C-alpha cells in the first residue's frame, strides 16, 4: 500500500507541471488596468499583487497598463488605448483581453466602445459601472466651489503625486476632481449614456455577453471584512456602512455587473479582489490569484 501511495505521489508530482502548462495561455495578450489611486508597480509592489507573474507562469502574455491614478474615465481610456496599440505592435497580436479593477472598469469599457476591433474581451472586477455611494457622499461633503472641496482635492492631488513618484508614473496628468465626478452615480450615468456596451438593461441583471465582437465579463466581492490581520479591513468596514445593499466596501455588487456576471458575492473586499493588502485575504474563500487564473483559462477555452 505504501509503495502504491509513493508511486501515485510521484505520478502527481510529475504530471502537475504538464497539466498546468498552458493553463493560462490565452490567444490574445492580457492587459490589467488599475483603479482610482492605482499604479502598475510602486516601491516593488504590484497593484495586482503577484497576479501577472502567476498568469505568465502558465503561458499568458500579461501587460500592466500605466494610466493616471486620478482622472476622468475618458482620459484614462485614451491613455489605455495608446498602450493597447503599443502592445499590439510589440506582440504582433491583433487584439487584447482587458481586465479592469474598480475605475479600471469604465476605463476598459471606453476602449472597447471606441475601438472594438482591437479588443477580444473586457472583464470588470468590481467595476464602478453604476457609480459608488461612497463617491456620492464625498462629492456631497466636498461640494464644488467649497473649502471642503479645495482641501480634499489638495490632499488627493498630493497622494496622486506620491503614487506617481513611487511608481515612476510621475509624468501622467492627475485630476482628482474629474476622477471623483466620474465615479459618482450622476457621472457614471452620463458616461454610460455614451458607452453602454455590456451594461444590464435592468438593475442588477446581466448585460449582453457580446457586443460588436467583444465579450464582456464581470465579478466582484461582497464582504468588507475578511481578515483580522489585514490593516485595510477597518477602512473597508467603515465605508461599507454607506451602502444599503451587499458591497465590497467601495462598490455595490449590482454596480459591478457587466456582461456575463461570473460571481458577485466572493468573500472579498475591494482590495482583496486584487490580492491586496500584500496577499492578506480571506482563508475561507478561493484565493484571488486562483480566480484570475481560472478566468484566463476561461478566456483561453473561449478562443480569446
């Protein structure tokens, strides 16, 4: 019996790499797009913590976009579009798979709307597709033209500058006011009127799975508090009090819906979804990196 078990263990150890090889090897390159106050890499830490490396290990070509930490969805979208064209030129591919987190959601949607011929799929992770109650509250407290707005924007501009310096993205323009307006319920409604592809027609439903040849997917978390050792959980728990529906601390599950909704109730908060804070996530949920890997395999099996 022991001999059999040893042989079986040896077989598994030898077979595992072969089984994993090519698991994430999508037809088109994957481009990851960060959200508000995001970055590609800052002080050696990835925004999508350890995600690019894991996807690349088993075949995916992965690029992390560099867009403004704070600005409008349209301007961020134009920055992303320019990088998509560069990636296509470098790789020789004719399309890419876009995966955007938070404000990266509308950013990716913009590119797919104006240049669907360059995009194979758009995936939103907690995309702010119907606005955020948190953004609405901040805009109400920091109303246009008030002292509160001036102070809030000064702080946000300073944070944006620090992020730019830490991530070597210091040359990108920053506009916290434009970012805040873009993420409010009113701001996203205006954006959606111009770029509606993949959005649900009724509240909290799924949207069209494919529009203009582009496949649309989404997933999100719904648990603001997930790990007592995660220093960011306290902030997520506090902001979650602004909602009257399930949410990840900053975005409601329904607001995140786009195209095919893979799941909107992971035991993850807004940072867990990208494997932050430095990988301290719930021990009782699928690891975020596994979710990314599974989705890459989904795209591969769909011929994308």
